[in-house]
């Protein structure tokens, strides 16, 4: 994902918005990820580490993922809306 700088969006400074371009299967679309800040730990000898979780809901067909695997009772194995969740650890650099 190519991105622009993080934008501070929460009143407490603990939530961030990351706007960028996400490419899946050669299709690029702009997305906005909501990042939740989990805090900072001293790390394990390599410096401070901050933790985040980010998620976004996408329509898989917008990215050319259009395989439908029908199930006997109706519907499809995978719905059109897909949630992507990222757990991120960032190491503070000197």
C-alpha cells in the first residue's frame, strides 16, 4: 500500500487515519484505514515498539476478485464485502 502521511484525527491523539492506494491483483484503489493506537512498549532490546490495529471493508469485486463458489443452500462461500484487518508493530528509529 502506497500511503500519504498519517493524519491525526482523534481528540486524544490515539486514533489515526491512513489514506493510501491499495493494489490487489493489479487493481489499485484509494482506501482509508482507521488505525487504533494500542500503546508503546520498551521492546526487546532494539528500541521502543508501538502497536496499532487497522481495518477496512472492501468490495472484493472492485479488485477483480469475482470468483463465486455457490453453496447448496444458496448464496456464495465468500461475500462481496471483505474485511481486511492489520495488526502492526512499528519500531522507533533513532
